[in-house]
């Protein structure tokens, strides 16, 4: 398994500071790849990642794997948890790796690399074999479905439209599930 210390410079450059979230994130991502038997230096085009936070830890996904949001292989599921699920579309194997809450550095800890280096993987994270049920429209590749919302006129891809009781396929916003209000 690759050493998380080899990624510290890249993490610092990408994330802007070196924090526990980065260090743990590197370790979580490397562990997830290792469980799937994937080489972090390879392209791993069949790897999908389900990230449960958009805090520091999330940036380590790009630092290690190079996967960006626009590839449709990186999902943000804002559960507010320091955990990532790794799915190999080739084998359908999936593992969820979560940071344990038992170990925490002091607020004024000066050397986070040395601090976290004192703990083994089993002490800082848990791993579960999981199944991620995905629909065909959730997979990378060309959109299987694209409809124009009859209310706002905007296109909706990937089956994210909502069918109203009157049969019209509208966008989530127009169906009442929007996250914004028109100002
Ligand atoms: Zn950070
Ligand atoms: Zn709409």
C-alpha cells in the first residue's frame, strides 16, 4: 500500500494547508484503493467515489486519484461524515472507509504528520464491505435521458426530472424540491 506521506506536498499545494482532514483523507483514499486492489498511480477509470463530506477530507480524493467532479465518478453525499465509499464498476466490489472519532490531536498540536504517524490504520479508520445500488442513469458515460422542463425550459439530464401527477416531467426545482428562491 502506498505511503500517505508521499502525497503531503501535493495535498498542501491543492488544499492550501496541511490539516488532520488532509492527512486522514489521504489515508482513507489509499486504504479504499488498496481494499479494491487498485494502484493509486493507475488511471482507474472504473472507480467511483461517494464522499460524505465537503470539508477538508474531500480534497484528498483528487490529490490521490485525480478524479474530478466533472467525470461523473465523484459524488458528494452531504451526510456530514468523514467517510468515503469506493466502488469498482468493473468488479462491483465496494468498500466504505470511515474515520474513527477516538483519536484527535490537541488544538495546538504542532506536528500533525508526526501525530497521525503514531497511529496505525486500524486505529484511525474502519472499513466495511458494502453494496451501492446504482441505476443505469447513475453511471458515467453519455446521458441516457434528457428532457426539457416544460415550466422553466431548462434541460434536465440523467433521469433527475420528476414526474408530476399530471404526467409532466419537470425539473426538481419546478417540482418544489429547489434549493433556491428567485430573488
Ligand atoms: Zn483542511
Ligand atoms: Zn424547471
